[in-house]
C-alpha cells in the first residue's frame, strides 16, 4: 500500500522558511461529505487525487492547520515512514489557483517573507474556516464554463475564417456568439447589462490622445502611467478602459489607496457598472469580504473596487488593473508581513495574468516617473482640467517675516484672515489644513523646560482639550494611544505647563473667535471616530452647510467640493522632512492635492501656504515653476543613491532592552558587512521615533544596486539573517522592510 502514497509539499499559514512534506494515499475519500449527486467525471476525479492548490488539513508541531498543496509527487527528503499522512483534503473549500500561488511566491521573494505569511494575508483565518461547499461547487461550475467558453471561442474563430457571407455559417456564428455572451453573463436579461459608456460621454481630444497612448503601452505589454491634475478626467478614462475590458468578457481590478472616503467614486462607478461592481476593503465585515471573494472566484465581467488587499482575491481572467493615486503611501502595508506595496504588487499581478495595467496620479511618485524616463513604463498626460477651470492661484506667506511686521494673529496671518473674510462674504467655502491634530502637539514647563514624553514611545505627548468640559484635558501619545490626565503642573518642578504650537483643535478655537458667525467643522481622527460621523462632516461641507472645514490629511482624499474657493495650509514646514528622504516628495504631492481641491469649475480658487521657509524647492514645484523630476529632489536622490536609483531594504531590530537592541544590531551589522557585499550599508542607527510600544528600535539600511542580481542578493541577506537568528536564538525581533515608504 505504501507504494501508492503520493508525497506533497504544503504551504502552511505560518512564518516558516520551508514547506513541510506530507503523504496522501489516493483513492480514499478523505472528505466524508463529498458533494452528493455530482457524478460528473471531474468530481469523481477530484475525490481521488490531490492537486496543486488543494486545501488540506494537516498536523504540524502538535497543531492542526489548513494548508495549501504546493508540489505533488515530490521525492521525500526524510525517511518515508517519518512522513505524516495528511488528515483530510478539504474539498468543500475552493482550490487556490496557479495565478494565486505564483503571486504568493513572487511577493514572498520580493518582500523577503515566507509564502505562508503571504498566504495568511490572502486568506485570513476567518475566510478559510467559513468557506462553504457552495464555493467549491461554483468553482467547478466556473471551470466547466470557462472550458466551454474557450471551446466556443475556438469554434467561432474557425467559423469566421470560412466564408461568413454564407447564410448557414452566419447563422452558426450568431448562435455561437449568443451562447458565448450568455456564458459570459453579458446578456442583458441577466440583470447586468453590458456597460455602454460610449453613449454616455464623449472623451475630449486630450483624453482621446491619452487613451491612445495608454493603449499603445498595453500593446507593447508595459504599464502605462496616466499623469493628470485633479479634475482632468482620469476617472473617465479608467471607466472607458474598464468597460472595454468587461465587454471582452474579462475582469477588472480598480485599486484605490483608501476606501473610507472614496464613496463618491463608488457611486460614480455604480452608475456605469451596476451589480458588476464589488467593493472590497478591510472596513467590510468578514462575511461580506468572503462573499466578494466567492463572487470574484466564479463571476465573469466583474469589476472590483478595492484597497491593496483586493490584490489577493482569487482573480481569474483578469484583463485590466487600474491603480488610482499610485503615489499614495497608504498602498504600503506596514505590518504584519508581507510588507508589500499595493502598486508594485499590482504590477506583479498584471505580469502573472498577462493583463494590462494603468497607474494614475496627479502627482506620480518619483519611482514611477523614473520608470517612464527609463522606458519601463509609458506616460500619458492630461494637462488641463476637463471643465477648463484655471488652476488655483498660489500665495506663499512667509510667517517669520509677517511675525516681524506684527502680521500674525495666533496661527493665522492677517493676510490669510482677510482672504477668508472675502471668501465668506462672496459665499464661498474655506478649507484649512494643519498636519497635526490635538490642541497642542506638545506641552512644556515654562520653569524648567520639561517636555513630557510617552512612557512607551519616545514621542512627546499632545494636549487634547475637552470641548465642553465634560472630560478633563488629557495628554495623549499619537503613536500608541497612551493617555493621561493633564493637570497643568510640571511633574518635575510643579511649574506651569504650556502648550507648544497649535494643532487642529486650537486652530478651530482661534478661527471660531475670529469668525463667530461662520459655521465651522473639524475633520481629523479625533472627530472622525466613526466612519458615519466623518461622512456626515464631509456631506455637510459638500452641501454647503458648513463654511469652514479645518482638518488633517483626512480632508485631502477624493472629494469634489464645487464651492470651495480658498484652501490654506498652516505651518507647511511640518510637512518638509529632515530625517526621511521621501518627505519632500510627499509634501509636494500633498500640497498639489490640496491645490486640486479648490476652485473647480466656474471660479478660480486661491491656494495659500503659510510657511517659515518660503525658499524651499517644494514650493517652486507647487508654483509650477519646476517639474518634480527636474528638481534637486531627484538629483539628491541620485547623489545619495536613494530610490529610484537604488533599492532600499530596512532591517529593523526591536527589543525591550535598549542595550540588547544596540548589541544585536551591531552584531548583525558586522555579519552583513563582512566580505564583498553588493550593497551599501548604513547603521545601525536610531530612527526619529526610536522607541515604540515599549520596544527600542535600531535600523540597518541597505542600499542595493538595481541590477539583475537583486534576487540572489536578497536570498543572501535573508540567509544571513536567518542564520543570525538561529545562532543567537534571537527570533521575533527582526523585521525586514523592502522598499520602505
Ligand atoms: P480626475 O479623475 O482626473 O480627477 P474626473 O474623471 O473625475 O477627473 O473628471 C473631472 C470632471 O469632469 C468630472 O465631473 C467628470 O464627470 C467630468 N468629465 C471628465 N471627462 C469628461 C467627458 N469626456 N465628458 C463629460 N464630462 C467629463
Ligand atoms: Zn506611546
């Protein structure tokens, strides 16, 4: 009997560097509840074999897991009698497709984590255990349908080669076409009419040209980058491409960095795609996400609108991927592994499916621009807004100069106050942006200069006032959420404590005092505790029920406020960075997004920036005097060999003991530095926040040359770290971050 055994390798949802081997004896139906009444060949065959992608229940280190079969028919590396038999084949669960497996492996290799960790991200526990028989049945049904479809397509192609003028053949073609459409679910009576955007809108000549360039890139098989200011009509182009794709019977993935505030887009797409549109993001319930996953697995002609995790849905027959706001750092997953970037992973996914991909942004990342410059991507540009509204006028106010002239009133300059008054008098709306929430970002003792910091993180505590005096004032850590009552006295010397600087809460107070009759609202993560409430704030502002909206980054995302005339950024300096090489790029992107927010359609808007360093190159980019790719930003990156001129891998060491963090990171550094290395090493150094959640952090930064050796270099680094962890018994402290943002 032992000869009948098949040996298989299994991917377990764990941080495991290898795939354990199990045996399986064919012919035994491991799953007692095999779907009855399904006596097709496929079903019979299914119950007797185990195939790549099948889900199997196995025991590993004393626990049971549901894993995924990787290779079958392998030669066992250990004595066969030591190899465990699998417990069961979970036939009620849908099989993992070749494309999914390929993506898992590619992501694991690129982001230096295990395939199991990727698998866990793709199939969170709840998703696996809850899957229904139905899914497997539907999958088989879909497989059968796909087979039929490709047969039909072949038949059609042959028919068309003949003489289509002949009546009989024409009839046959028509019949085959109808059947094919029915199989694709594209018949109107199915309740999902084929989207017809062509009748709805006409593209402008500029849009037509951009569309042509994108299609040219697709023909060449390279990604297209669509660069266009907010309101230039990018979404219309995406919609057009998506419709064309669905009409061919293929599927579409439309990615956005965050969905919470992207509802406007969802509604807009709903109009065109109806029931074909599925939203997918982490804010949805597990059950909903599971439903979506099941539909994606079996449906044809779908369009998923989702955040980065929608990459791991069981996509098939994918024709197009759209990555909107491609520059957005929310595409990057911080934790846990895989620490992937949704944009770059989408490019991998497109490669696996051989499908088209378009990245879009008003302010593309330097990485993507660089890829265009080197010919890896093709660029299409939309230079004007669709409604021909002029770009907002820009005014940069030097706060240091104003202060000297007695031109400041708290956080606002008199110049800005005058602009606000004028705008309100004309019935326009105002948005004020400040990068820090809270009343004061920090407090300090006026006597001894003491600044309280979080006991768990090396971050100064922010002062939060209660609005109505119901709760006392508190000091809050914005890194970990730690909070403590604030009595106003210094814990060191009993001196008086004063707030340093102004956060959104204080600005709201100042603005309320300056404009007592204006209707003012604030949107930051303090006021937006619930999604419903934040939506309400946004809704009121877009309906004109609020005059002034004060907020943090949250206000930048995806709204269209037709009556917004004035946008002002207060203390823009906090956006410019010293520590982070990407900070200036991010600042330019953020400011550009703000500019795009004001003065849409009829009236020209005004964009005010208050800063203490008006000479900074970022402002020259915003003023339109320089392209970002032509500025010192890119030159600096080259000089210091930062991305896009190299690849960065951060190795983070976290330890509750500062001494051990230092010792271990220095040791690891020594190992990584020894011999001839294909990378430059910096560190170990302390990041700006060098303690988080009671862990001391040290970073080793590797700059890798961009060449073909990337994969082998990464393997080498990975091996060195694994060996170090084993030798020092130091697992669980090291985090690898590839392409940190
Ligand atoms: P973006 O995605 O670049 O911000 P949108 O696609 O949202 O730009 O377009 C901005 C506005 O112009 C929207 O109100 C959109 O409906 C309108 N618009 C864009 N292209 C067209 C078109 N070809 N015909 C009619 N309206 C259009
Ligand atoms: Zn903290």
